[in-house]
């Protein structure tokens, strides 16, 4: 049965959105903390080259995992629409088809990540002094990538049905486990980068186990029964239609970041370590970005399913106000305390200088990053995932890569690379504002 406490179609709009968004915020906070702990422990107990290896692997991992996560976002829109409409039969078909798709994707990612890691890292221009640790961390991560896929997929199903609290609890448990195992494997046993990778794999396996235990026990249409996990042809078509554009969108962003990382790699291991440390700080700015983007997508889709267009517009206004303000507040803090924060990861003056330069170029533009992602979430909720995909493909991939490729040759300064982000965030915000205004004015949702 559908639980009214999880319905976003009734009650105060700000209260419902905040109560849904805050657990996602806390989930992402703990995830970011345990990602940062990896780098803090590795940077302080192993060294600069190991920190560079962990930091440089992040964008490549997101390139491969991001597509699957994007597909699960699209599937979540479908589940949320059925949940809002009270159609438990269709919701059940969507959930089991999505789980089947996730299992297949996990197998492919495991094979690709383990088998192709040296070749991909070399294509990125990873320096030879960093290569062994990068390959080791990358392969360990992808040995357990099935758990990453299943957790994100399961958490997405629960969140689409309005339950953002359960995934938060499971991620907190996994985060604390990761911190303890990091300290044990790296600081106590001296296992280096391999220890950090193993700690991450084990903690992710715990989160996947917990989220599916919940899905197997819930008394609702989104309950997972393993004997029913199979591909439903029509539902698979709808999941893919909604999910592939979101997956491409994620991969496009990650591809651009991989190319940015390869340009950073050309400036040496100090630049890699400094920018890798900053990327962990930047993750905190993504907390209000991702939580409100997902909240808006789910809120819009549930209320469209229930025919509540009035609530859709109220939710959009609230989300587009809160997320940029919160992101900008975090940006101001990072800008002000950048030297201290980067120094926590590694105290080498050159590493700190690169990290501070990166932080103080991008941090004051986080409001634009938040606005763009929230607009993408709104459009996904309306069943129009192709629009954010097209904007991000054109601006965050093609334009960003072209800008870096041309400008770095003319001005061989790493700050040119750093400015790629604020410039492209500004352009995408302008385009997204126009698209969202047009969709809201028309009001009619696309049939899923």
C-alpha cells in the first residue's frame, strides 16, 4: 500500500520538499565525508603520489558509473509518476525491469573497469610515478562496482517513492564503516592505496545489502521480489527512453571532467594532488545541488502523476531559490578557508597553491552550478530528459573541451583550465532558464 507520509502530492510544499531533501543532503554529506577521508588518510599516511592516484581516478570512475546512475534516475522518474498516480501494478513492472537492467550493467562495468583501466589511464596522460597506484585503486573499485550500481539503483527506487530517509541511514552506516576500515587498512596495517580501495568496496557492499533488504520487506508496489526480476519489453523501452538521456548527460559531464583531468595531469603530480584535494571540497558544494535536483525531479513527477500542476509550480519556485543560496554559501566558505582546507589533505606548499587556485576560481560560481542542475531535475520530472542532455552535451562537453584545447595552447597556464567551469556554468544557466520557463508556461506534461 502507498504510504501517505511518502506522498509529495499532499501537504505543505516547502515542508514536504525539505523533509524529502534533507535526508538526501545528509546522505550526500556522509558520502562526501567518506570520500574525503580516503584522500585525507592516503595523503597524510602514504604521500603525494598516492593522493594524486586517488584524486585522478575520481573523474574516470564517474565516467563509467555515471551512465548507469543516470539511467536509474530516468527509471526513478517513471516510478515516481506511477507512485503519484497510485498505479502499483505499473510501478512493480518498472521496479523489476530496472533491477534487471542494473544487474546486467553491473556485470559489464566490472569487466570493463578491471580489464581496461591501464589503457584508459594512459589515454588520460597519467604520469608514470602515479600509474601503479592509480591502476590498483581503479581495479579494486571496479571489483566491487556491482554494489555501487545496486545501491544507487535501490536508493533511487526508495527515493522515487518518497522515502529518502532509509537510504540516508544505510549510507551513514556505510560511511562510518569506510572510515574505520580506512584507518585500519591504511594507517594501522600500511596497505596504502590498495587498503583505501578495499575499504571503499566493503562499505559499498554493506550499503547495497541494506537497501535491498529494505526493498524486499516493504509492503508496497515497489517491493523487490527476485523471482520477478526480468525484462518487460514495453517497460524496458520506457525506462531506456527516460534513462538513457540522463545517463548520457552524466557521462558527458564525466567525459569533460576526464579531459579536464588529463590537462591537469600535464602540470605534474603536485597539480594532480592539489586539484584532487579541491575536488573533495567541491563535493560539499554539490550537496544542496544534488539533493534539490533529485527532490525536484521526484516532486514534479509525483505531482504530475496526481494531476497537481499547481503544486509543481510551487515546488519549482522553492527549489530554484533554496539550492543556489545554499550552494553559494558553501562556496563562500571554501573561498575564504581554501588554504587551510587544502592543507588538511597535504601540506606541501606547491600542492596547496594549486588547490587554492582551483578553489578560488570556481567557488563563487556555485550558485550557477546549482541552478543548472535543478533545472535539469525539473525537466526530467516533466519527462523531458533530452533537453538537459542536449544542453550539457553542447556546453559542458563540446564547448568546455574546445575552450580548454584551444586556450591552453595559447596560454599554457593551469588557471585557464580552472576557468572552464564557471564559464560553462554561466552559459548553461541561461539556456536552462529559458527551457524551464517555457515548460512551466505550457504546463502539459509529456506522457511517459
